C-alpha cells in the first residue's frame, strides 16, 4: 500500500511538472545556432517551398505552449535572390511540427548591380570567423579566412573553401600555428594570390599578436585542393598584411603591407615588399611615414596606368588614407587623408579592366556598419555605389574584393564575426551618386 502511494505521488508530481512546463508564456530569445531552432527553420523552408534555400536564422524566439513555438526571421535565397521571411513553427508534444505562419518581409529596395548574395561559411565547427580573402584560379574560385573560438586564441586556424559546381565546399583547415615544440599560436589574415602561370599562393601570419607575428607562405598546384608545407618568410618580411598583392607587367609581385609596433602609442606605418621570383627572395621599402601623425595599416594597391600606383587603406584618424607612386612602387610620395570616413577598420580596393577603381569599406567614423562600395575614375573623387550591410551595432568588416575574368566583381567579408559572406556584383550595372564632403548620399 505504501509503495502504491509513493507511485501515485511520483506520477502526480511528474504530471504537475509537465503541466507547469506547458503553461503558455512569453517569447524568449533563442540563438540562431540552436539545434531545435535550426531544425524548425529547415522544416519551415521545406514545407513552404522546397525550391527555397535556407541561408541562416537572422534572429529567433521560443515560446512554451503545448510543445514549443519557434518564431524566427529567416534569410533564404529565392532563385538566387536573397529574401527574408518571418515564420512560426509549432513543435508539438508528439514531436511533429506544423508551419503555422509564413510572411515574406518587405525587402529593401533592390540595388542595381548585385547579382548574388550568399554565405560561404554559415555554421560549422568553429564559432568565430574573420579576415576573408578570395581569388580566381584556373580551376575556379577559392576563398579563405581565419576561424576558431575567437581572434587571438591559439586554436584559430586558416580555413579554405572552393567553389565547385556552383556551391562552396565545406571549409578545410589548411594552416595552423602549431610549432615543432608543440607550442600553438593563433593564425591571422590569410591572403590568396594567383600569379600568372604559377602555383596559387596563400600568405598568412602566425604569432601571439600583430606586433610579434611572422609571415608564412603555402602554395597549391591544383587550385587549392592540396597545399605545400608551410614556408616561413625571411625575418622582416611578412607578405601582404591583409589585402592582395598585384603582379606588375615585368612579373614582380608587389605586396602591400604594414607594421604595428609594441610601443605606446603603437606606430602604425605602411610599406611595400617585392619579389621577382615568386617568393624565393624579397626586398622592401622603408616605412613610408612616422606612424603617428597618420597611423595607417593594411593598404590596397590601385593601378593608375603606366608606372603610376596608388594605395588606400585604414587609419586611426577616422579617414581612409591615400599615397601614390610614380615608379611602380619603388618609391612613394607623402601620405594624406581622404574625405572618406574610416572607423579604424579594414578596407580593400581593386582597379577594374575599364580603368575605374572600387573601394569596399565601412563608410562611418565609428562602428563597423554600414559596409559600402564606392567607385572612382581617378582614385581621388569617389561616388557612392552600394550599401551591402546596414544594421546598427553589428559588425560587417574586413572585406576583400576582386574582378574575375568574366568582368564580374566578387566581394567577401566578415558577417557579425560569425559567417563569411560572398556577394557578386556586375560593375556595369552600378548606379552612382556623388559623395559630397564625405557624406554618403541618402
């Protein structure tokens, strides 16, 4: 009799707990990577239209009902066009699901020139992603970035993905900071570069911090499928510090690089490295400024025609810098600030086949949103072209930009430190507006 009473008490307690757990309540935030939320999102997309492709959960909430409601905002692609939908999925007590609401959200006005927007790395074995790079090889597109638990952590490695049959492959760990004695350092800022008629090059940095890191290089003869052993660059040579090199008409590879000292205040100064034999030997310029009046790092190189080059990039002074060379990068003039704002965040630039120049950067003095694309005919006067991201208090940063052999422009960047994003642009379809006194047009 006593056993029966205890059994009844236990059953009553379980039933009471179950009922309490199912009392309807308010919504609570749920992580976009939550397993149940992701499964609910996948169910919603498949149920609404199997032709759609789920890219990510923008944000989500859950609510206890007779089961669980998931209220989610989804990023999806509809015939390659990015769209957003607000959905509610009911996860019932019997573990079945029902799509109870699907509403297309009003998309921002389509911007001329954008052909495709997608994630190269969405979710996976490492939560933090930064410093993307992209290149066209004879066998297709390749991208890379550093990823791990967080920037500066020893587990941060270089990861590579290839575009195969229209889809990006799962990223592969390609380089790490593990030393011969077992010591492990973080890796930083990969840069992919495809020289003419030579193996693909992957430059990256290894070390505890930007003031103590060193440069390493790997090469690939099969478009990024397999890689050579790491080669440590000579002392004082780092390779391109964030942005791609250029190969000059004589075959020289000119690398835009910079220095961050461990002094206080740290001196941030740019300079250039050159190799005439595909990285076997190197020479470099001196530091091109004092690193304090204008604290500049991470240049990108523009081709102004003939032996004339221009470099632009990031500063601590709240503006994009510019500096010019008349002799193919052997000597450089005075560094100065442009009217374009910069929040001390990475930029990148490229010269198109038609002679125009593109600059991808955060057009703001603070924060790392929005992310903007500007166009110039001469490298001096810039016009507004695109706003790729514009979400306050979020980070969209460290872009890379190239033009491929078909004339299209490919941009990659860090998306909220969680994903690697890829955007394809047709530069012939861009609509331009003047940037007056550094103000982005409304």
